[in-house]
């Protein structure tokens, strides 16, 4: 054994002296290759790991990260925080020192005045009704339309899908006048019947949203067909398949469509102004510009702060839905 070890050592010494290499298949050659192989660092960013070991580069990157984070926070939360501060600040303080934190105290009466005197409570309720109805109608049309095009797949599915896609190329301004005439004098309902000052005049046009239909259809196309085919084999009909299989697997996209629908209805101005001329049924987006010239600045800012409650709440509620990657829980449970 000792002789064999000394022989291998002498062979390696001779090879090293002559500049030759060991046979490629031997264990010594493989060990030599492993020793000579350069270390490959996992550098997937702009700055490599070797550069990050340098103190100057590391501190520079941290400074850039802190600067970008603070800038994004100020750009995103700055206006909202300033509005919340100005909502309980007297008008003179807001005009003289707009960025000072309540130099003469907090005026909580602004919120109660905005809620009661300019009837923000009534307009707030109208906005909630409009947003809830728009959400329900858009979700109904988007899911059923996408279910027909993606899961049921009738013979005319491609033609119908092309027609839905074609509506996206028509500017909404072009449809404004004919849509308004349809609301004023709906077909098949008689000349004396009109949808003006009726929330259906806002809900129905918002329901016909081709973007939502195509968005949900794209999601339905990626659903596991094995689950759908297994449900059909077990005897599930179209309605049972839609309600018990497809919808439970579509929670992420339903959350996305819900946010789009509610935010669009909450901020819409032109169409509610046209079809809801009665101030008693108008939403916040229409009434706030109308009362601005007749309201003190501090009370008006308080009304704006109240109007931002629902969009912020929607973001806080549905932020997990956007980040959730799987929605198959309801479909695979026994």
C-alpha cells in the first residue's frame, strides 16, 4: 500500500516537472480539473457579488435603495397624507403654511360640516349604490361572457370573440351621443319611458365592458382542463360547472375585475353628469365640483378626504388578491 502511494506521488511529480497532464479519466485528473475550474458566482443583477463586497459599492447601493424608497413613498402617500392633514386644518393655516402640521390646532368640525351641511352623506351613499351596481353588472357580464367563449365554446365563439375585441377599437366619445339617445328613449319600452335619473342608466353601459370580458376569458383559458372535464364526466351541467368549478378557481381575476369596476364607477364624471341631472341622485364625482365654489376650502378638502375612503379601503382589501398566485382551493376540495 505504501509502495502504491509513493508511486502515484512520484508520477504526479514527474508529470508536473515535464508539463504533461494526467489521463483524463483518472481520479487525479478529475481532481485537478475541479481545482483549476474557476468559481462561478451567482450574479443575476447589474452589480455582481464581487462588486458588492466592496464597501464603497455596497454603501452606494444602499443609498440608492433608500433614496428610491423614500421618493416612492412621498410620491404615492404624500398627496393622500397632505389631504388628510388639510381636511382637519383651518383654511388660513392651509393657505399660509400648507406643509405645517396644524400650527393653530386641529379643526375636527370640518368633517362634520362637510358631512352634514353640504350633504356629503347623501352623495356618498349615491356613490356606493352606483359602484355596487356597476360592480355586480360588470362581474355578471364579464364572467358569463368569458365562460361562454372559453369553456362552453359554441360554434360561433370565434366570431363572437372577434366582435367583442372589435369594440375596443371604437372610441368611447363616438358612442356618447347614440348611447345617450338610447337612455333617453329606450327601444321597446315606449316613448314615455326614460332611464334618466335612474341608476340603470349608469349600470347597464358599464356592464358592457369588452376589456373585462377578454381579461376574464384569458384567465379561463389557463384553467386546468382536467378539473373541468372531470366535472363534466361526473354529470355537472353548464350552470353547476360555472358556479361550483370555474368561479371558485377564478378568485384572483374576480378580485382584479372588482377593483377595476368599483374604481371606474367611483371616479366616473361625464356619464353620470349626463344621465343623472337630478342632484339628489348624483354621486360624489359630480357633486363635489358643483359645490366647490360655494364651500370653504377646509370643508371642501374634508369632503375630498371622505371621498377617498372607499378607494383606499378597496386597495387594502384586495391587495392580497393581486399577489395570490393560485385560486384552485374551492375546486379541488372534496
